[in-house]
């Protein structure tokens, strides 16, 4: 059986170190991407809620006929 040479062991140690550095970099990147994804999903959720409220308000206004609205409900143009 061939015994590993010191040079061969140093080369393997350097490769393992390089792999560990890459893994650390990938873990950090994944963590950053997870945070961005969480933030983005929170924004999407908030926007969907806002859109639902606005859609509901538009439907409510559209359901009211012109006869049902009184002048008291209308704002003057200067508001």
C-alpha cells in the first residue's frame, strides 16, 4: 500500500480548507437570501391585504347606485 507523502497530505489539507471556506460562504449567502425572501414575502402579504381591502372598498362603492348617494356623501372639490 502506498503511504501518503507529506506533500500529498498538505495538498489534501489545503483542499479541505478551501471546501470549508466555500461552505461557509454558501451558508452565509443562503442565510442572506433567506432573509431577503422573508422580507419579500412579508411585503407581498401586506400588499395582498391592502389590495383585498381596496377591492372590497371599490366593490362597495360600485354597488351603491347613484340614487342612493346623497350630496352629503360627496366631498366638495376643494377637499
